[in-house]
C-alpha cells in the first residue's frame, strides 16, 4: 500500500463528528468569538484535565502570552525557559518586554531540574519574596516548563524549587494534552494542572486540532478570568466601549470550538493509536527515546537518535517519508543570541541526533513497518 504516497510526519485526523458540529455552527451562523461551542469546549477540557477553569484562545502562543501577563510577569523581568523547544514557548516572554534565561534539558528532553536549582542557588538571590539575578540585578519572576513531545518534566522537583525561590511556574503543555502521572505526589494529575497555570495548543500537528487554537487552565480561577478579560479586548463595559487597559483579540471562535469538541471525543483513541504505533516501531527494532515510566504519556512525537541525522532525513525523503530534526536550540537563533544561558550541554547532543519519525494518529501499521525498514536500511548502509 501507499507506495507512491508520502507518509507525513504528523497530520490532522478529522474522521469523527467534526463535520457535523462545524455544520451546526455554520447553520446557526455562530462562527465567530461568541457561541455555545466555545464554553462547551472550555468546560470539557477543564473536566478532562480536572482543572477548575479553562479559557479558550486563538493559539497556544496567545495562551502563553496571556498566562504570563496574568502571572504578573512584566517588562524588565527575566524568565527561565528551556533552550530545547519550539520558539513559540519563548517568544511571549519578549512580547511582554521581559528576557529569557536559557536552561539545559535532561535525558527526558525536558528542563533539567538540577541545573535549575543550581542556577537559583548560585546565580540568584532572594530579596523580599522575589528572586533576583545577581549578574543583571533583574527580577526573575517565572519559569516556563515545556512537556516536550508529551513527556512530563520533573514537576515534583520543579514545584519544590519554585516554592523555595518564589517562582511562578507556567506549564507549556501544548504538546502534552492527556499526559498524566501514574504515581507519586501528582498521581492522576494531568500536564498543565501542576504549575500555577498551563496552556494547550490545538494547532494542526498537535494531538487534537481546531485548525489553530489554544486553551489556558489555571489552578487559580482569578488568573483564568484575567486571561479571558484580556483575550476579549479588555472590555470593562461591552455596550459603551469602555476599556481601561490594552487588551487583545485572542478569543477562540465557535467554529474552531466545534472542531475541538469533536476532536476531544477522540483524544483517548488517538493516544491509544500513538502508543500502539510507538510500540510497533520498537518491535521493528527502532530504538525510540522512551517516555518516563511513572507517567501515562500522550506519546505525541517519536524521537530517534540518528548517527547521521541529515543523511537519514534525506534518505527518508527520497523514499517519500517525511521526518525532521528536533528544533534548533533557541539561544542560538538570531532573536535570542547573546541571551543568558546556564550550562547548556545535553541539549546540543540531542539537537544533533534527534530525528522525529511519522507519528500521526492515522498512521497505519504497514506505514510504520515501511518507515522502520527504511531507517534500518539506512543505518546498515552507514556501517
Ligand atoms: C505548538 C507549540 C506552541 C504554540 O502553540 P500554537 O498553538 O502553535 O501557537 C508553543 N510551545 C510549544 C512547545 C509547541 O510545541
């Protein structure tokens, strides 16, 4: 099968009630930023991840921007972020006029908690309930923790570091909807609900999609309401156009939410398929990076450590298989060159070796076998 067809890396899977709900929104002519599907979708996400409140917005990036504002991060602050992630996790720091400090990853690809602690201990000082960076004298107000590829960062450690050093934790759970802990302090708790706030994304390649969209969850309902207010142009009075601060047009549309509701109905089945395909790659002899043992990961993306990353990507492309390297380290990218970094070591190694292999939730077993066969063929030819 599919001999002449490209096997994509990660594409939407819209075979549930998407068309039915979207048609309903169109027939009712509720397609914009008001309409019943939006609050339905918010309630259902909140219920699924067991969060007190959820606020729907236009993208994960918009959600991170709003959440940073709600957490009180302000211009001139510094925010600790990972370097091994997608740039959208970091750009919102700059939207606010704050600056990132880049941290290394550990072998789970998520933020190295030991280095985070070391940095706070050695390079910072506490002063009246705030942490200050000794070298710059600036306040460090928050940490953005990214649950890379659906793996969970060590939230137990990170939350206790945050407590000691008075740091707000914003979880970028854009890749980790559905990942949760199976034991320990956070047993049965979901990515996004462990820090003060969390953000999901429904972009086209995420585990569920609304075309584009995001969702903010918060343990403190007041912070979520603040995001909702800012996301709808900060209207103090909706009839008389009274605005007392600068807001944003960041609200999700009813049409997007219609897709979201249909996608959420399938989330658990998508996770099952992703887990099955992940195991199949491994049973075909492809060693993929593992997810943590004490979690149920949504298994969003599969990472393979290649000896010749670019050669493998080229070889797969010649055989109509789409793959990609992991993101370029953000502190090496033009907008962030010269920013403060702290002992970045492992991120370079993973950056150089990781190839993400096809992982869509509609990927067929025969396609997994084909990709696995090609990877093995390439690696053999390399010896
Ligand atoms: C996808 C993604 C985002 C941004 O989400 P959008 O909905 O595309 O704006 C942010 N951070 C990470 C780690 C992502 O993978």
